[in-house]
């Protein structure tokens, strides 16, 4: 993969990689930015959520699960001192639908975590992640749990 980031002034950059799609990155005014775009660490969290979310929804579609809504939430804690790296994260998969199979969701989360998601595999070497799930029928929380990796 090749990525290029071009400075546009103050703390604003525009980047693109192999897909050719552009993304703008900025910082808040307190550190010289214009607060006009996402921060770099936000993009890392979004990349993690996108990577595992795409895996999970793809697997659930193959298992013919009727998902009507899906959110992947990443709640990441950061070190208080520079370089303010992520120190741990909770990923919550929140699915809406009727009759969703909890075992199918747990298996999809497992496959993403252990086999398919390169962002998760890479970042899991840097900080621990807890993987939670919620299954809603309509607006009612029907099931929830935590996926645990197999003991080594």
C-alpha cells in the first residue's frame, strides 16, 4: 500500500492511498488547527471499527442473518502523556434485527478477531481489546455478551 499526505496549511492535510479516495486530517485550534476534519487517532479508531465491522456484516450475510441495523463502537483509552497512545479499547457490536442468532454473531466476531481483520490483529499487539456485543429486537436489548479469545 502507498499513502501520500499533503499539507494544506496550518494543521490541515489531505491524504490518499491506493483507492484514490481523499481524506482530510486536521487538529483542534488549541494546537494550531482549524477543527475542520477528523484527527489522526480518530481515523485509527474508525479504521479498526470499519475493518472488523465489514468482516462481521459479511459473515452474518453469508449466514443469512437478517440484520436491519449495525453499529460498531470503539471506546479507546489513551495514555495521559505523549505520545498518548491507545492503552486499551472496548469494541461493541450493536445489531438490530429479528431472530438474530447469537452463536452466528459470536462466531463472526471470533473470525474477524482471529483470522480476517488486519487492523485488529495489528492493534491487538499494541493494546488489549474487549469485544462486546448487543442484539436488539426492535429497540429492545434482547441479548448481550462478551467474546473471549480461546485460552492459549
